[in-house]
């Protein structure tokens, strides 16, 4: 059965290593996890079983961009699959949902954020699901890279939707992360399949180069590869958007065809670049790390890191995009420590300050038994970035202080394609009275109605009608699907049950602050572990495999710079001028004046001032227009830890 589908639908004669075990486990009705290197065929592990399972396969991904190539692949093979995303029209989304309800769609792909949408959850509860697939499943774990707090809610969603089994997919998971993933979904150890991380066709080269010399060395290395006939497909990875533009321009000036790719470009431009690269019409992309996720291009011959990657896991994932056709490919690291400060600043900027955590806890304590919050509003109030704020909320959940109940859009408004009488007259009896109540409780301004749920609830009680929110949302979606109404929603609100009210706010703030500081320290240590890998005197391939618990790699691969005796000593960044307290005072003075003027109660802590001087954005800086001050980012080339130490001494003095 499996072999027949493999050959007739997908056109493959055999399965790759590990695929058979995972597919057999899923077909047998058990949950499974697949830890395969990038490009090793994880997607087939759900695509093939989906054709043999009785109901829908729901695929959850951290990024919509990851879905597009998979959807194109499935369409090419005649498999009915679709996605739901914010870029779709109402009509397109409604068609997808109807197809899923009828069972016409076998595979539905959504981002993890989609599950917070009450309208989507109301819809998906009506659809029988055979399998939930979690792509990039390492995002579940706080102990891995790219931790996504929203992923921690997936086990609860699985139970809410009554999904019998789960398949976890990832290319980068250490043993600790694998155990964390497995325990959250009750997957048996024997149903975890890992095929190892060693790639014998990848040549790993670490070349120490000072920052000033790096563009020229890149040109020298790429020229024979891009001037070959045909040119060798190449990706050059950088960290910042401006670096992508600068390096692409430098390569072009040197006569090498290269184009920048990053999130700052409009969607149409990004799609055109990606399409040309996939078709072989564009040989070299200079890209931030978003490019390549989910890109199934088998013949990438060269992959260059112009900047340091964010972690060993990121490095492994990125080099894994080279040589998926198993032919020899080169992975070059033009390494230096000059970029280390940028990567450290990403980490420091995500660590909430003590008083910001206390603001969140005080807000929670003032809420009573139910806490309603809008993430962006709370982010601004606490001066905590949205992602670490989500992590903070998860920490409160894990301590049993709050429990998520549901999320809803605070504001709904609709426009009728006919007059209001026509909508109600389509129904009879109680349903007609229910629809009329929705219209009567809505406030009309010209063509748009604003729905007031509190007024509707009161009106429903007065008229003896069932006006539960879930029923109203389902009705509105039905009207949209029928083409009778245009519906808009905004202001996502998360609702939590407050389970512990007798908390010691200072002790809890200290505890969670210590957690974030420990996380900050761990992330900095991960960066330095990556530097130690690149400076290793022993086989890079083996060191990389050991990081992921793979003991099957050879002791000496023979195709890395360390095995060739080229042990790297990464050059340090150019020394910066010593800091002085008088300079710091002068740089901070206009900012401190503005901080006093806005008077939002945020103290001028060493961390707040360090973020200002090092150019690390925070939610508070945007309304303050902090970027306009000369001091903003004046010390971006300095060590964050050193600037913070100097400021701490200055403020203490």
C-alpha cells in the first residue's frame, strides 16, 4: 500500500533512511517524531500517510513562507492541500474552510498563531482531524534555539480538537530538546527516529578573516564559482538587512551577479528573486537567514556565512541547505569576532527588566479572577518586547498562576451586502430573532456596523435567545461564506484565568527575573560554544554531530578545514575607545530629559540606558522617538556588558 502510493503518486522508487520507520509508525496509529537533517525528506513523512488516513492532516508551522513550496509540491502531485493565511481574501479563506469541512482537502497548513484565532478554532472543532503535524518542532523547547512560546500551547490544542496522534518534525534538536518535545506529546522513545547529522558531501571550511578584508576575500572565493559555466548556485548569509544590500552591491561592482534578499523588500520583489533563484536564472543570493527556510533547491553548491550565525543549531540548519542532491558542496565561514556584539545585543535586548516584570505581575494581580490583555499594549506598558513577554506569560502558566482560557478579537465590524431586513428575512423562527438581535445590538455608522457583544448578551437575555459568543462568531462566518456580509476583526485579546491571587509580587518578580537572566547567560554561552566549534582543532563534522548526540559520524571526516590542519583563530573586533562617565552622561542627557517628560514611570536603569546607547530597540523607545537623539546607537560597536558595567558604576556613584 505504502510502496504503491510512493511510486504512483510521488514518483519515488524507494524511501530515504528513516522515512519508512516514521511512516509506518504514523500509519499504525501512534505519535512519532522525526529528527532528520535539512533536506532529508521530513515532509514526506506526513504527506504520504495523509493519503491513507481517514480525516484531515493539520500541519502547523512557525512561518507561512515554509508552506509555499510544500503546497506547490503537493499540487504538482495532484494532492489536495491548502493553507490559511492573513494574505488571503475572505472568499479564498471561506473556500478553503468549506473544502476542509467537506473532506475535499487532505492537508491543511496554518501558522501557529492561527490557533489563537477564536474563529479558526470554532471552525476546526467541526472538522475531524487524523493527524497534527508540528513543523520546526524544536520551537517547543526552552532548551533549544528559536523557542516560540505559542508552541507550548500545542498539546492543549491537540486535546481541544480531539486529535488522536501527532508527528513532530525538526532538523535541529539536541538530546535534551528531543526529550522535552517527546514528553510534551507522550511519544514513546522507540517512536523517535533520528537519522544523524553527518553529511559526507559537505566540505566545511572556517577561514578567519578580519572585517575589513571580508568583502574582498568573498569576491576572490566566489569568482571562479560564479564565473563557471553554468554558474554554481550560491547563498551568502548575513545577519542584517543593510549588510545584505551592501555585500550584494559590492559583489555586483566586482562583476559577480548577486542580489540582496531580506524582509525589508516588498513581497512581490522577494517572490521574484526566489523564483529566479529556483529556476537557475539568478546564481547568487545575499540573504538574511529567513531565505532558504522550506526552499527545496537540491543543487545549491556553495553556502557562505559572511557573518557569524546565531547558534550551532542555526549553522547546522543553514549549511543543510547545500548539496541536497548529495553532490559535493562547499560551506565557507568567513569568521571573525567583530559581529559577536550584534548577536549578543539580540540576546540582551530580549531580557526583561525587573521593574517591567513587576508591572506585568501588578497588572495581573489587579485583574481579579479573569485577566484580559492585548499583547502589544502590555508590551508597551511593561517595556518588554512581545516575544519575551509571551515567554513571561508562559512562565506564569507553568507556575500555575494563570491558565489560558481563550483569545478573541476585541473589535468586530461588518458591512451588509443587502439591507438589514433582507438578512433577517432569510431565516425563520428563533434563528430569525437571533439574527435580528445581532443587528439590533450593533452600532451603525454609515455602511459599517460595530458589534457590541455586551449589548448583544444583554439583549439576548431580555429576549430569551442563545447569544453565546461562539454561536455569534459561527453565524457571522456563515454569512460571509454565503456572500451576504463583509467582516473585519482586530485587536486580539488574550483571556487568562487567574488561579493564584495570594502571590508575593516581589518574590515572584525576583524569581522570574532570575530565570530571564539565567536564560540570557545560557544564550551567551551558546554563542561562545559556537565560537569554540569554529576554532576547534578536531574534526568539525564530528564536533557538529556530537552537539546533536549523533555518535555515528567518523572521528575524522577528511573534508573540513580542521582535518586539513587549518585550525582557525578568529580575529577579534577592532578595539573601541575606552568609555568615560562624562561621555556617557553627555550622550544620555537628551534621552533622560525626554524620559522625564513622558513620565510613564520607567526608571533610568543601567539596562535601559545601555540599550539606548547600543541601539537596541524597546517598546518604550518608539513613542519616545529615541532614534532621533544623537546618543542612540552611539556605542553600538561597544560591548553591551562593558557599557552596562560602566553605567552601573556611574549611577551607583
